[in-house]
């Protein structure tokens, strides 16, 4: 049988389907990281409120909690599974690889998630309705459960980058996949960021408190919390970077100058912001605090997630599933076979069970149509394909090239796997020919 | 879609445990998820009636915010409970799940944001009603409709997933490939049956609500009689409507006379009798849980039969058993899942029964459950770190 277990193709014009996942993922990270950070913060505040007998802190927790319910537990809890949904549409075999390796890890996270969601309602609505000692115990369990969700998901998203050793490929064990060399650095990096975010959101709440003394005290405290979180983030980021694969280092060399420039500006801006919160707490107003949250989302998280996605290339999971959904190598521990050679032999049109019969064989009449389908199949997980596409536009990268040049590039670079951050795409001559012909027509449209 | 292709679409990594276990977990967790979907739908819908009545009726004035709050919490719970069936179905029915999501990719993406819009506006509705705003009916209706649209999209994914014989035709109508991800197909009878279940669920909820509050002195007998009677009426009418739609749905699917279906029919009849008699709503709820599991089982039976007829055998899915993570899940489920959730539910029950502050520290079951939950979580984190270090040392140093 010539078929490969490919799924139908979904393509979102101008942006590319994979970036839809990036959008949902970025929103989710803001909400979910805030919720874990806030859970830790709540444990700290509840401890303080209980030991120092401070009823005013419970009021603050209630306000913060209501905000958290809407922000994190509406947006966060929907976008979490939302990443799954969009990932299945964009990279079905990538998400399938993760599911079939880590289903029990995800199921365990679900147990934590249930406790967390039921717990957050109890934690907020039972303030003043249960004794304070029990409430304190509840906040401790809530904080641990929230951190537990991070501990569980982090191994999976770290595996998406790479396991770091060959153990998984020979044993097929989920433990060897889960506890890779960048799992712990990644976890501590995110804990730092969560602590910082909890402080940033906390500033929004404290800045609106009517009691001026309490506002001053809590704004200052949130400033310290954010500063600590920011420091931990930067510290663990350096450890994290040192555990990335070589192909990621190559990409980092390309992206790093821009990233570092942005990061330095961000670090300076937020250090100043946190320092102002500590030294001049009354200067932190609600509009300023809201603006800084938007800055975190747009200037911090979105480029950060784009970078993480880029560094994984050409893979989407465990360095054996290419972004174009082809299995790149054997995984003997799981009985998985690489598909690159088979694809080179039979081509996408015959390998995919979803190609209509009339397109299985390229003819002069269907050449451009087949070329378009092949290009979508091979390239659209990373590139937008329209003449003026928004994200990683393919046509801009081959601007001015004719069909022969495009084909030569594909045969000399893609088919040989010479570009380390792109999948090795070796196809029969007639498929390269059709792709090059279609890309050249689009290319010319863009140039007009 | 032939058997060879369906089997080829399975993940070559295999499944990490016996497929029947995932199937059982799917049936169980879908039933839990559906229970809260129906409660959310029913309480939201009834709260809209309440908004129109609360100016002239003291009982509706008291009940409406409680219904809105019930809907609010139910949506959160249905979302979190919905993650589990989503997970388990794509382990054993991955061809169905991933094909459907690709065919309707754009709707999959839209679903997330539609749900967010619906839930955010629901909070708006909650606050608008709390303030007595005249626009609360409009906001509530808008939110309700948006959430219904999200539900219909979810129904669309479920319906598409069990029609493999039509996938190719949907993907490439007349041989022309369509990658827009805009496929949308519904089964009106199945949808109507599922939605209709919201009526008896909210009816039985009202019976529970009335029984639960009967020990509280701050709720009048008149009010409790009002909610109790309304609950019985709604549950009775709703169950009759659902029973008719159930018969049409299963007849259409060719499984009406299957033993599981007959058991479901008996369950619905028993439930109807219990709901009408209404001597103990907690027992009625127990029967409702059994019926929910049977209905979930029926959904699974239909899917299983369709796939088996096409040559796709769930139980024949290749296995690569992974014991460490299997043990992790079941031990967490039985420890944190049972003890932790019992802690919060026990606390919630007693808070609801108390008119002042509930002193949980002096309530032995709550205190013990709380302490046990804390110790379980600490032990869990310690095991995780130890496990991780051993694996890392083994793989990095050897």
C-alpha cells in the first residue's frame, strides 16, 4: 500500500492554519500563567491574613478572585482545550503523537484541573462563609494543584521541542519522553513568569482599591512580587536556552539580535514599572496597570511564543513528526516507521488517501491545481501562500524566481535536507515540477 | 472510507493501555460533562423566564439569581469535565476526531471564540441582573443564543465524526479539494433529543434545590413549595418530550431494540415515576445519573457499530503499555480526584446548609478531608520530582 496516514488538509488563508493555534496559545498562556501565579500569591496572602489577622486582605483576595474567575477561568479554561482543537485542525498528526504518548499525563492534569476549577469557586465564594483556618488550607491545596497542572503540561510541551536524549526513541517510554533535559529549566522559567504575571495583574486590582493605605501597601507588595518573578524569569531563561537542540541554536543566531533588543527594552521598562510600584505606589493607576498587561501580551508573549514555535522547526513533536505531518525517522521503541523515503518514492499525491482520483496523476490540464494542493500539503503548516500572505509568506521568499529556479531550489535544498530548520521534503520530479509551476504563477501575481 | 485507510489513520505509536479502558472512561466522563451541559442550558433558559417574572413575583425574584449562578458555575464545570471525553475519544477514535477537525477546521477555531464570547456575556448577564438592569433580559438572551451556537457546533463535530462514508465527499465535492474547513452538518433529531434533556435536568435540579433548602429557616415554605412544584412539572413534561425524541433517534439509528437501548427506556420510565412521585429528589438524581450513563453508552454503541461495520475495531488497536503513567493517572484519580473533590463538595454542602459561618475546622469529616488533600498534593509533588530526577540521571549519566 502506497498510502501514508495523512489527514485532510485545513488551510486558513493569509495567516496559515498553524498560526491560528499560536493566537489561541498566546491568549491561553496569559490567562493560565496568571491563574497559577495568582494561586501562589493567594496562598501567600491567605497565610498573611490568617497569621496577622488582616480581614482587609480577604477583601482584596475576593476582588482579585472575581477578576481571576472571569479572566483566567473563562478565557484560560476555554483556550486550553482550544489549543487542542486548533492543533488538531492544523497539525493532526503532531497532536496525535502527543496524545498517544501522553494521554495518561493529560488525564492526570485533568484531575488537577477539576480540583482547581471547583476549588477556585470555593476559594472565592467561601471567604467569610467558612472559618479562616480551613480557608487557609484550601488556598494551600489550590496553589499546589495549580502548580501541579504546570508540572504536568511542562513535560509535554518540552517534548514538543525535544526529549534531549535518545532514550525515548529506543524505549518508547513516556517517562523518558516527559523528563527531557529541558523539562525542569522550562518549568522554573515558567514559574518565574507566572509569579511576575500574578504581580502584574495584582497591580491592576490594587490600583483600584478605595482604601488608600491598603492600596499603597498592596501595590508595593505586588511590585516586589513582580520584581522577584521577573528576576527568576530572566535567570531561568538562560538555563533554558542552554538546553535547546542544535538546530534551535542556529535559529537563535538568526533571531537573537532582534529578540534580545526587544527583551532588553522590555526588561528595562518593567524594572522601572515595578520600581515605581515599590517606591511610588500611588503613581500606579488602573489605566497604567491595564496598559502594562497589554504590553506583556503583545510585546512579550506573542513574540515569545512565535520564537518557541520557530525554534522547534522543522518538527512539531518529539523531533520525529515534521511540521508537514510526515514522520521523519524511526522510533523503534514505539514501532514507528519514518516516511520520508516512502514519500520520495510515491509522492504526496499517491501517498495521501485524500487526493481525488483525477489528481493522482499529473497532467498538463491539472498541473497547476495539483501544484497548489502539493504546496499546501508540503508548506502551509509554516508558510502563508498568498502573494501577500501575512505570516512567513512563501511567495516573498521566492520573489522574482522563475519555475526552474524554484524547482532547482527544492531539489537541491529541500530534497537533501540541507536546511536544518526545514523538513526534508523529497518528492518525485513531476511533483516538484507542479509545485514550482504553481508557486511561480503566484509569485508573478504578487509582483504585479 | 475503507477499513485499510481507517486503520492506517491510527497513530502508529499505538495506545498506552487497553482500549476498553479508554472507552469506559470516555462513556463515564461524557456523561458527567453532558450532565452539566444540560444543567447549564436548563438553568440559563429558565433564568430568562425568571427575568421576565421577577418584578411581579417574589419567588421568581429569589430564584432567578440562583438559576443564573447555577448556570455560571455549570458552564465552568462543563468545560473542565469536557476535556476528559475530548481526550479519551482521540486516543481510540483518532481517525474520526482528526478528520472531523480538519474538515471543519475553521468552525473548530470559531467554536473557541464563540464559547468565550458566550461565557463572558453570561458574566455580564449575571452582573446586570444583580444590579437590576433593564437590559439583563437582552444580555441574557444574547449570551444564551451564543452558547447554543457553540453547542450546535460541538454537535456538528460529533455528527461528522460518525459518518466516515461521507468524509471524502465533504472534503472534495465533485473531485475538487476544499481546504476551507467550513463543513457543517447536523442531525436534527439527535440534536433535539440531546437539547430536550435540559428540561428534565433543570426540573430535577429544582426538586433538589427545594429539598436541600428545606432545612434552612431563612427560606419560606411557600417559596420551597413553589420551586418544588415547578421542578416536578418541568421534569415530568421534559421527560415525556425526551422519551419521544429518544425513540425517534434510536429508531433512525437502527438501535431502538438493542438491549442497551431497552435498558435506557426502562431507566427513563423509572426516572419519570420517581420525578413525578418526588418523595426524595436525591434518589431521583441517582436514577438520573444511571440514565445519563446509559445515554452516553448508547452514543458510544452507535459509533462503535458504525466503525465496526466499516472494519475498524477499537479493541484491536495496537498497544504499547506504559505502566508508569498509567499508575500515575489512576493513583491521582483515586487520591486527589476522590479525596480532594470530596473535600470541596463536603464543604460546599455544609456551607449551603449553614446560615452563618461554617466552622469546618470543628467538623471532623471536612477537616480530615482537607488535611488528607494537602498531604496527597505534597506527596504527589515529591514523587514527581524524585521520578523526574531518576529518569534524568538514568538518561543523561548513562
